[in-house]
C-alpha cells in the first residue's frame, strides 16, 4: 500500500493495511479489488474539527463503505472472512464513524448539534467499527427482532486485545452476534476477531462458544447501559439476549450485504437511465490528486438529488436528512450489477 501523509492517530495503519493486502490476495480475496493498491489518506492535520480519513486506490479516492470488498478472504473451512473498518479503537472515547453522506465516505468524528461526540459512559471495551459493503435497511423488518435496520453499515465488536487505529482495515472472522434494539431499530453487533493477530488467543477462536462467557456478558451490559450516561434509558436486546453463533451471524452479515447491494444497484440503474453520471465530476466529485489523473467514475447520489436526480430522493438511506453518498463504477453501469459472496 502506498503511504499518504501520516497523522498521529494513524500510526501503524498503513502497515496494517499492507498486511491485509498480502493476506487478502493469498487467501482468496476479491479478484476485482487489488488490496495492494489501498492507501490511507488523512486530511486536516491535528484539528479534530476538520480531520478526516480518506482512502486512496490506484490514483483516486475511494469509499471505505462502497469500494472495499465485503469479503476480504476465505477461511480454512470455506466461510468468508470479512473486511472490518476500525472507527473507535479499544480504550478510547472519540466517536469516529464512516460518514454516509460526505463524498467518498471518509472516517470522521461524529457530531451532535455541532459538537464532537465522545462516549460518556466509559472508553470502548472493544475495537468498534463496521463491515464494508453492508447496510441495515430501515424498511426491512427483521423477523427475529420485529424492527427495521438502523440505517447504517452493520456494527462490529472486534475483541482482540490490541487496539486498532481509526480507519485501519482488518481481515476478521465472524464469531457471533448480539441483536441490540436501539430506539425501536435493529442494530446488530457482529462479534469478530482479527485473524492476523498472530499469537493471540482471539485469532484462534472459531465460533461464539470459544469466546469467554464473561467477555460476552461484559459487552452486552456495556451496550445495554452506555446511553444512561447521556440521560437516556437502557437499551434492549432481541433473541432473548442470546449471543448467536457464527452461522447465524454470517447470515445477518450476508443480509446486510444484500441490502447494501440493493442500495448500490439502485445507483447503477439510475446511471443507466442517464441520471447523474459525469455531473459528479463536474461538481468536484471527480478527484484530481495532483497527478493529472481525474476519477470521473465516481458520482454522488447526494449531488444528483440536489440537481433533481431521483436516486437519493427515492432511498431510505440518509444522514440527518442528507442522502447517502454512493459511488458507482462507470463501467458497471454497462455491465452486470450482480455480486456473489
């Protein structure tokens, strides 16, 4: 992976992504995405008000949500290993997240009423983040919880002892999940382990039964109680509060990937109908990184909506009322938008 400018919060991130690239390529990762070309592109210096973590790929900025593959590699048993994007490292409180509506979906610190957000309850117990190419669709009522999704990429509790760095990308093994219900929304918490954390106990885990029960209980109680520090009530859990096993959790992951695929395919269909297209590049969404290379093959649903396009206006994906930014490959608009796990 190439090196972008380094930020103190990102030390070790590029090296970690380099390891991911080698392992993903060797273990059956996506044939259409060369992880060796992935780089971290921090912006904004040390000022948290403007700091963002972008991702570079083959001379252009890409989205960690839409362009890093859902499936990073294949495990020894044939099950998929997934791509985890770190947002909140273990032991920290700053609430970083993949921003759904900004072009290229950078990782930034979340805000509420203009103020930077932090956990008030306690530092994070786990490496918290999301799986790439997933979305919890609020219009799909899950039969096991009775509620629709929370309108975000699916959340991840990565339980290795080593803290990740904001924006770091890891290959993870899904072990199980908890069915958090937050404000009448299904908010799945996938429990995963970094498969490349050599020598760690967690790297050897294969299913939820391998995770110490005390660890699972600790995570469940943390997420039940953490909003009480903000004056809110306790969160609830579906499925009788059980931590479900690997097979169930992988099914959840695939369902959220399929929901994301539907969101993405909507943009492909819009492109085929001639809406959007190069307008994104004309409005500055094509990225010129000072190398004479412009990337007109990304366009923004949000920009198209503002210009009268129908895609963002017709989707339930938004961030505080702003439609989600969904980048689409121009060549895919002329081909098959299908995808397989």
